[in-house]
């Protein structure tokens, strides 16, 4: 009886090993195919080109933070890319809540400020994390390609688009899906499933892109959800102007 159980366990183990090996070989084969190589190269070139063009612009970013469906904070920034290619933001100011008179008003204000500090650090952690994904960097795309972590496939319901699915892009176990326009070679949208310090602290992201007339393809909007604290961050970019 014990030998039979052992044989069954061994067979299950061998089947799992075979499945993992087949998946690895298939992924590596797919990653090294001429089609995959071409598509990754196109996305990398488009990302580099758009980043260079975007450096000539300044724009307004509006961030709206909500906790459990209730809006908590809204911020506006003037943004442009710095010499290091990273966004540099200047706060444009935000509306201040009306002062409530008396002791009750001051107590209410203190409670609001305390709760604000509790979620502010969490929101900033999410912002910092997402900046590592959006927009995708050519070097990181190349690393994912070389590691065999990219799969290609059609975009459902969109014959003029295709998708690249990338795993382990920034963190082990994360996933990012890029939807690419076949003709323009530009990103249409992307979605991300990642996490902060632990996989149980999940962060989900949906990003939409738009092209300026005669200008770069850029992030038009982002919807970010920090699952564990039910915090959402909505980002809108607008008013692009040449510097």
C-alpha cells in the first residue's frame, strides 16, 4: 500500500516536471522566434522615440486619490522630463477645505489630517512602484526578451492590434500585458498585476495611451488600485505644450 502511494506521488512529480519543462521550452522558443524579435524591437524603438519627443513637452498631471470609494485628495502638477529622463513635477496647488470654527471643527480637522497621513505613505509607495512599469523602458523590455519572459498573441476583438504578455518584469510573479497598434507600432494600452512588499499586497493598474497630433504617444490616463487598503489612484494627463 505504501509502495503504491509512493509510485503515484512519484508519477505526479514527474508529470509536473515535464509540464514545467515543456512550458519553459515553449516560452523560450516563442521568445526567440523572428516574429517575437521583430515585435519587441518595434516596441523598444517606439518607446525610445516617444521618450525623446516627450522631453520637448510639458503637461499637467492630475492625481485623484480615493479610499474605499471616497475621494480623499486631489493634486495637480506641471510635469516635464528631467535630464535623467524621469518626470519632474511642480505642484500647482490644491484647494484647501473650509475652516470649521470651534473646538468641534478643530477636532474634525485633526482626525482628517491623521487619516490622511495613514494613507499618504501607502499611496506614495504605489506611485513609486508604478513609475518602474510606466512607460516601459527599452532596456527592461530587452532583458525580459532575453530571459524568455515575453509571449505574443492577438488582441481579442482587434485585428489591427497584438499583445505582448510579460512576466517577472520588475518583480517575481508580476505580469504586464501590452496592447500594440500593428500599423503605428505604438502602445494602445497596458495592464499590470504586481504587488508592493508582499504578493498579498496586490496592485492592479490599467493605462490608456494617446498620440498628440504630430507629437509623441503618451500616457493619457491611469487607474491604479491598491487592493489591501482599497485605495485607488486616478491619473489624468492633459494640456501638452511644447517647451
